[in-house]
C-alpha cells in the first residue's frame, strides 16, 4: 500500500504513515462492528440455552440491539465520584480499550494480511495483553470505593496467575514452530499426518491447546472464572462506579479481548487462516474466511461454557492456575523440548 501512495506523488515517509493509518482503520473499524455483533451473538446463545428468545425487538431479529445499547450509554451522563482520583478514573477505561485494540496489530488474517509482520509477534501479544491489568487496577483504586478495589485485586491476581501458564504454553508452540513470527507459526502447522492442519492434532500439543482455551477464559474473566464481578459480594466488579461511555469502553475492551483470545486459539493450535485439511481445493477459499469461522467456533465455546458452567470459588480458581496448570505446562515445555532435541536436532552432539 505504501507503493500505491508513492505513485500518487507522496514522499516515502508520508506514504508509509498514510498506509499504516489505513491498515489500522481497516482492522479497527470492522473489529468494533464485530464486537457489537458478538455481544448480540453472546446474548442469543445464552437465551437459546435457557430456552428464551434473547434480543428480538430492535431491528430485524434484534440485530440492532447492540447499537441501541451503544447509543443509550453514549447519551448518558458521565458521573465521576467526588472522592475519586478523577484523572486515573477516566484514564483506566481508555487503557483497557486501547490495549485490547493494540494486540490486533500482529494478528495474521491471511498470507501477508496484517498491520505489522514483526518477527517477535507472539512476544508482542504477550506483552500487550499483560498491560490490560493496569486498566483494571487503576479503575478499582481510583474509584475510592471498597468493592471495586476488592474486585481489582482479584482481577490482577487472576490475570497474572494465568498469564504465567499461558507463557509456558506459548513456549511449547514457539519451540515446535521455531519462530515467534505469527505467520511462521501458522505455516508450520501444515500437513500433520499428511492431510491435517493444526498443532491441535499433535499429541504433544493437544493438551496445551485445551489448557490454553481454559486459561484464555480465565485471562478474560469469562465464566466460570468471572470472580471480578461476582454479584454476591462485588456488585459489578471494578467498573461499579462507572457510567456512560467510560463503562462502555470496559465492555468493548472485554469483548475485543475475548475475540483476540478466540483468534489466538485458532492461530496457535488450529491452523489460523489455513483450512482444516491440507487439500488443494480448500485453499481456494480465502484464508480470512477460515480464520473467521474458527473465531466464531471458539466464541461459541466461550458462550456455551458461560451459559452452562457454574462459577468457581476464588480458591478453586487460584489452585487450578498455580497447582495444576503451571506445573503441567512447565512439564510439557521439558517434554516438547526434549522430544525436539532427540528427533529434529539429532540429540546431544
């Protein structure tokens, strides 16, 4: 795209800047639309599993319900508690929303279809997703209220706990692919048993795929790990004191993170933009279609779990992260690295 703008007479610096902005908008604007639709889908799935109808009044089949809700919060008054730290109170939702968008910069939607094809894309995503905890902690502390502060402490401990396990899970994928580049990780998943695409079909990495899916639910505070907004003791969690667009930014950031985690499940373990079978006719379908279908499937799993699984106690949540997932993921790092040393790299020299 930079070359296109250069042909229009722009200098390289201006063409690069304009092409980068266009690339960001091409991803950010559809993502915002996808968040609105994914909220609608979430509510419809919950309703279907509870034998209810869900949103069905605003627009055909209720498709405009999310936009009506967005307009409602946009027109509401933003109330800032008088005893709060006003600057941090308003910055917190901006951090949460912005960080959720930044991670998409290195996500490959197809061959070469991404904002930035950096060699350390997976490290970038891990670093960016870790920043989300700052928005949560600032929101709880700046509210100067007991229950949001409790929730922020819970959320930060929960996110940090499961990020440790996610880090070790990602190491197994990087070892197998031999690269931190997201596109290289996807391309390395071709041809398992000659006809399957996806690390999930690898016996050594399949347990990691299951653990990553569960850890992703905990990382995004989805049920059954939604202890940050347990109604019985925390009212609405760290965003209790928020209203209007400040509250909506938390909501949008949360769902953008959920879609990101669904995308990472697809990229790291199930072939990303590759078709599920290594069969030539399937490659005629654009890679972005396969990628979006996989995201939709994993989002359905997220909603399915939320609609059917009861909430964990906090001690159960932390025990799962530290006593089960952490040692198991660490064991698989040794297992995968040892297997690769013996097979791919010829053992000790």
